[in-house]
C-alpha cells in the first residue's frame, strides 16, 4: 500500500506540473496530462467526480459523471483561458478492499498535489474547486483547509467552490443554494468551517438525499453508522484522514469487515480460467510460470466470493435478492450466491492457492517447464481436477448472470449491514418481550396440568407475540447484527439495548420455538374440540385426555428450548465480525452471560413507548435509501432539481455561477 501511494503521488505530481499552452495537450500513462509550462491559463478549474465516476488512471482532460456538463460549459465559455482538470482518483467505496475514507483520502492527496504544483508554477492563476458526492466531501475539506490557512493554495487565489451533494453539508461558511434541507451531511459538518472562503462556497443538496441531509439527532443509530463508514479508514489502509495516524480501533475493524475486494475478480471468466488451468497441466511440457499466474487469477476471483459466503452477508441478503425481478442484477446475484453456497469455496481457495504456491516455487527454483508425466505435474493436475469439482456449481452459472451479479456482490456488505442493523433496531421495539417471557413460563405449566383451554389460550398469545420475532429471525442474522450494533456509538443507549436483545435472541432457536408453540396450540385445540364438541356430539373426555397426554413431551421440549431465553443467557457469540476479530463483539457476548433479562426488558419496554422508538421505526424506510448511499444510486437527481426562481436546475446554476466567477478573473 505505501508503495502504491508513493507511485500515485509521483504520477500526480507530474500531472500537476502541467500547464496550458496555446497548443495541444499530451497524455501519458496512466492518462495524465502534460502541458507546455511556458504558458499558464488564467484559471485552473478542478473538478472532483463522485463514487465510481472515475478511477486512478482516468484521463483528467475528459469530463466524466454528473459534473461533465459543468466542465463542458466552462470550456465553451472561456476556451483555453480556463483549464479544466477532472481529478483521477480511487473513487470507490468498500468494493476494492478499501473503505470510503481510504478513497476520499486518495482524492485529497492527489488534489492537494495538483493544486500545489499549479499554484507554484503559475503564480497568477486563479482557482475554482467543484465536487460531487464523495468528490464534494474532498472538495469541501480542501476548501476548509484553504480558508483556515492550511491548504495547498492561498485563499485569495480561490474564486469559487461548488459542492453538490456534500456529505459535509451544514459546514459554517457554505452558502445554501436551492431548497432548504432539514438535516446535515452524513459525514458531519467540518468543525473549522470555511474560514476566509466563507461567501465563496456554494452548497446544493436535494432535501431527500441522505448523503447531504440527515437528521442525526433524530436518527442516532443511522447517524452514528454513517459517521463511522464515511470517516474510518480500513485497518489495512495507509493512514487515517486526521494527521496520518493509523486507526486500529473498533471503528476500523467494523469498516474493514464491510469491505470486499472485487477489483481483481473476474467472475464471468471463472469457468474458462479453471478449464484453462486444466489444459495447461495436460500439456506435454507444463509451463509452471503460466500455471502459477492462472491459479493466482482464480484465487483472486474466489477470495471475495468465499468471504461473502463465510460472512453473515450472504445469509442476510439472500431472501431480498431472490425476491428481485427475474433478469435483474439482484436476482442474478441471488443465483450466484446460491450456487456459490453449493460450492466448497473455502476448500477451493485452499486448493488453488496450493497450486499457485507450488508452481511458483518451481519457477523460483529456475524450472520453467516440467514434463507432463512427472510427479510434480501429476500432483498439480490432480489438484486442478479437485478444484474443478469444488467450484462446479458456481461455474455452472451462465457468464451473463455472473457479469450482471458482479456489481451487486461487490457492494453487498455495506448495503446489507445498513438494512440488517436497522431491521433489528426497529424490530426489537416491536417485541412484547415481557409478555413473551411471562407466557413462556406459564405455557409449560398449563401443559403439565393438562389444561387444554389454558394451553390453547397462552399458545395463541405466544403465536401473536412471536410473529415479528420469527419474521426477524428468518431475515436477519441476529448474532452477526448484535456484534455490529455493539460497536456503534449511541449516547441514547438504544443500540446497546438492541445489541443485547439481539445477542440473547441469537442464542435461541426461534424457529423451533415458534414451531413447538404452534404444535401445542394445534394439539390443545384438538383436546378442546373433544371436550366441547359441536351440537349433537357427545363430549369425549378420554380422547381429550389422550390428546393432552401427547402434549406433555412437546411441552417438555418447549421448556428445554426456552430455558436460555428465560434464564437471560445466550450461547457465547463467536468472537468475530464477518471473519474479523472484534473486541467489542466479544465484550457484548460477555455481557450476555449474566444479563438480567427482566430488567433489560423493562428498559426495552420504556424505549418502545418513547418518541425515540417512533424515530427508530421511521428508520426502516430510510435504511433502504441509506443502503443506496453505497451504490451511488440515491442522490443522482441534480439535473432535475430546481434551485432558483428562474427554474434553473442544480447543474445549470452551478455552471452559470462558476462561469461568472471565472469571467471576473479573465
């Protein structure tokens, strides 16, 4: 990682030295522009695209994404007098082994290098900075630094800063353009404000865009989760965003646990690549370097898929994905996860890693080829045959379905966790936990007393009380979510209560418990019918007694399953969070060993009757929108958002405003 950052900085420095001439612009790998330094443009206009709109090796002279019309408008209005530079940077979030914060730091580092070099080379050049989404997050941080004398250029050389869908919306000194919002950015306003740039920073936010407008005071759980996921670098990241200090705390483990690295995965080619590996090993002379490369490619594809299957993500997301429209990417993702689950991906990953390592060692020893009939080749060939069987279900999925599923699978972790956490937090408030505990105590007593009427009545109440719990248990991995909840800071205490309840319920076989209650209700009803038959029929107390006698073992089974819940303890939760060690998750498990469940349910009851519970319930709908925060689909309405009395949309207004500021400097 450090080497990669160093190389990136060098490339950006080369690009930043570039200035406009009256002639052409040269492009060198990786698509970074170099201009003749003998002449400088009057203005340098930095545009920072949003998530997935660009990449590290994109051509900065080609406008991309939602800000492309802004770039084109500046060029059309001012020509070569206004240099437009669209920043190439990581522009990812959680799908390439890095968090959103890692990507934003990449944007800040590269933008700082570009602005520093241009400012030092072209001493009379003025600047504008514009960003959208993740790009606005970085642009706003740059502006705050500049306005507080800690930026790459002096504040008096900055003409304007435009922020579209800024996750730091609400920062003091930013002028709000367009409709007013009731919330602030999900990444929180910048504490130092815009300083001396106040009045030169314009911020536009759609009121329905959770990226830039969320009421964290009303939504503490979602707000805390948003802060963690927008600010926390991964454990494997280079540095944190504040001062270069590596973050290895619970927030970093949570953020890292939600990342997948599909950047090198090629799911559509998996079947072909596995077949190619077998073909390579069937040659008379086996190219061990080629075998190592092919096996490594397969491992790169299998690793993130195995991670999804081993984590709580695949289990938690399967139902919703399966319900998607046939032919949609989400439905394709469901098919892929199903066949991946039927494969033995963990073993396959071990197998292909062994093949790669063995072939690499042979190559490193100076051996370029081995005879196909040799023992080494036979061993590798046998392993490749085993690999083919281990991944056969997954490779049977059509290539077009694998291709369509890739984009969904790459961001499945963060999208799933938002929905899962919110479902549990709201679901626990809907539970009548005191009533459930009371009836679980009474029902076995009614069964032991052969009280058919009482057993049927209590079982019926429990069935109703268990309905939301059964629904939650079927859709949510309670143990996984309890661990996630436990590391989310929330001063209201709601998330900790939800974490404890979820952890306790995670140690209970909820589906079996509900099934037993249903059986008791059915058997008791049969007994009641024999005691109170329809008119014209004789009561059958002997038959009723026989039915109730058959109920006794079911009642005993119920008592044995319910004892964990009644005792207020849970099976010890595994100390991992999506395969990553989490001290916070271990701590929450320890708390559940001796928790006073009746006292906890009292807190839960109080919470369920509070305004806060109503706010939590409202998060269910917002959670669905929040999930798309990570897939860049929830806040793309700015070409239609009207922001002034003239009827201009956000993009048109931003273009016109920037052109006026640029014109004043030319």
